[in-house]
C-alpha cells in the first residue's frame, strides 16, 4: 500500500508492507543508527563513541530481526524503494527468543564489545522478559525510523497499521521503552503505562493496549497489510 505522510519539513510518499527477508541487514542498520542513543543501549553496551555503539547495535539486531522474522512479523516503510522504517511484532506465545536465537546472539554481544557487555545485555533483556504479561498479547518492538526521515509521519503510519492489525483481531498489545518521549508517542495510539522500573539504573516504562474494534478513521487511512 502507498501512503502520503506529512511532517515538519515536507511531505513524503512511503509504501507500507512486510519487511523483505533480503532487507534484514538494512533494517538492522536503521535500528543501530536510530537506537544508538537509547539510554538502556548506552548503559548495556558501554561504548562512548556513538558511531561504534551504533555498529555494535547493528550486529546485535541482525539475529534479533532474523528470529522475529520467523516467530512474528515486521512492518516496513519504503520510500523510493529504500527502507526507512521498521515495526517488529511478535505473535502471542512467541514473545521471547528461542534457545537457538539466544545462541545466535552470543557472538555479536561478546566479540568486539567491552568486557562485561554480555552480562549487562543479559540483565537488561532478563528484566524485560520477567515483566512480560502472562495473558496472550502481541509484543511490539523494535520500532525505528531512519534518522533522516524522522518527524515526517513515518512512525505514525507504521503504528497506525499496527493498531489496525491489532484491532482486526481485538488483540492486546504490549511494549517496553526506555525513552520518556516514546511514552507520549505510544499513548496517542491507546497504550497506557502499566508499570515502571529502573533497569541498570535507567528508567523504563512498560505499556499495554487493550483489544478493541477497528476505528473507522484508522481503516480509512491505512488498510490492513498482513
């Protein structure tokens, strides 16, 4: 599907659909660039240089996205056939990585990073996993937009498509975030904070969105893209 989105600077046309398997590495690149300054990533990877930290996150997110590709789905936003945004979703009952996925994560976490990175990443991911709701839910994340096209409506388009998908099933959705600005963004889509906690000294918010029937205005803007 094609959607025109507008923002602070200009309008742009993006196409929303499923992330192509061949775009897993470009998606990891976007995640590395867009999320390198997230407080929990700064703390977990302990790399002061932002560019190097982004590269470490790119290596980390490649196996993460591969696993999510197999046990969930990932929306993608393309502009001029170039990937500019991603929105990952794990299916109910498949929120946590499998043992094989965890093994795939070891090399990119252990090699090329400061001593203790593996333990810090384990502490971070374990803190999130312990708070995963017991009730069936779709797990949102990671979500990232290429920095050069942020604040132009691409993230809103992806989240709108996500909400239409959830509402078509009347499904509960859940996410974690370590950025206060993200809390306000997700609240616009019906998420509410259900818990807060410090993870490695970093404030984190845990948010849930109840199942509901589709809103006509969302359906008009963004048809389902499964």
